């Protein structure tokens, strides 16, 4: 597997930033975990998801109504992932481990697997964001070229046109294929999967079977296969596109940097870990409170990557501290002011990667 070594010998930036952040929580007598703002979002989002699900499988609905309601259910499911599952699996939802572990299973209720996700996201992605060869979120695929170190093929010329379609089915591929691939191969991209306990295997299979029952078998039985098909496809278009866009706007944009880590080689990164996070991550639309509410603060991706064990509820306040420290130490603080600007940056970047690389002749 690949190995990356950060230059942490003189990590003065993060030490100073952590001291300022700790001071903020101490002076304001705040816990770093969630508040009632987060708990209320949990009740609202899960309540809305259950209501929509029950309506969709209990009544014979017109096709248009099914598509719209299922698409909204997919969007809300993604928001549960951003707000509840994400904080819980980072251990930042609550100071009580049992609460985090329980709410982390909301991912399993939506079809995924919290054990695999924690390894893929918490350990690999958060340590090596935008490191081609390690970060599974930008792993090489036959269809999308996400950084210049990945091989180019002719179909990439139009990847900016078809990627939205791939984003729309990404959650379906994740749940029905990628989780099983990682489970049986015991590997996430080029990294060995952590050893699973018996209970982890049991939870994996039970939750996958429950997903098949609640999202496929039961809806078909109650509404018929035609309404189910409209429900299932629309659900995943809503969730897949929402999940993909929020991630892509945080990492795969013109403002961020990428690194290549060849397999079986040691890659030395000249910066300390925290500065690598800053160079590979970008905020987007930070002043939009509606986006912040639904996205679980992940539009403050810089703050999240620096402090993943602090609840997203605190990110707007922390962003002022982080930005100030970045200015003090003359390090980058990537931030795209609007959602529209971030979307344009992403697709410009994807389009540029679709151009055939210029091969320079050896001298």
C-alpha cells in the first residue's frame, strides 16, 4: 500500500490554532459536542423521513407525486447523513459513546454501513484528503478523472456532461455494490480494512437485509413494482446527487490541491498535517444559513477537517478563529462565497481534467 509522511517537526500553526480554539470553548463554557440545535434537527429530519416513507408505501400515488416525494425523501436522507450520522460517527454528536454509536447506525438504516464508513472516512479520507492512491473519495474509476495524476481516456472529454448522471446514481452504487466490494475484499482502495468483530459482521448483514426488505420487498408488496420503481430511482437520485455535490464542492474544485502517492512507495509531504488539510479543502457558501442547516455545517469543510471531533454546530463560530490564524501564519484558507460559484468551479475543474494531457518530449 501507499505511505504518506507529513512534515510535523515544526507544526506551530496547528498548535496555535488548537490553543485559540480551546480558549474559545473554555471562555464560553461550551462543550465541543452537539447542542439542542443539533438535537432538534435530528427530530425534524428523522421525523420528516419517516413520514414521507410511510406515505409513499401506504398509498397508491400518481407517478409525479411519487417522484417528487421520493426525491425529497432522498434529499432528507442525505441531510440525516450530514447532520446526524456524520457527527455521531465522528464522536462529536454527544459526549456519551452509546449515543454516538446508536445514532451512527442511522447510516445502516439508510442502506450503508457505519463500520466501513468510519474506516473509509474518519481514518483514510481525513488523514489523506485528495491524496490519489489513498483517499477513496477520489479513487480512480473508469468514468471520472478527478485529478491530473489519474490516467486519461477519451471518454473523459465529455465527463463534465455525464458526471451529474453518475452523481445521481452514486448512492445506489454505494449501497448495492461498493459496500459489498469492500466487505469481501477486506480493502478500501489500497488500504486494508480494519478487522471486523463478529458483531460487526452481524450488523452488516442484518442491516443490508433490512434495507432490501424496507426499500424493495415491502414497497413492491404494498404498492406494486411500478410505483416502487419510481420510488426507488427517485429516492437515490435525490440522495446520491445531494451527497456527491456536497463532497465535490468541498474537495474537487479549482481552489484545492492534489497529491499522488504511488503504491508501495513513501510519499513525503512538505507541510504539517493541518496545512495539508487547508490546501486540499474548501468551504463554500458559508454565510448561507439555510445551506449550513441542511448540509450539517459541511459547507465549513475547512473547520471540519481541522476539528472532526467538534460538532458542526460550532463551525460558523470557529471559522472566524481559523481564518484569523491562517492570516497570521500566512497559510491558505480556501472559501468560495456562493453555492453557484462552487458548482461552477467544480465543473470547470472536471472539464479541464477531461482535456487530453499534453505529452512533453524527453530532452
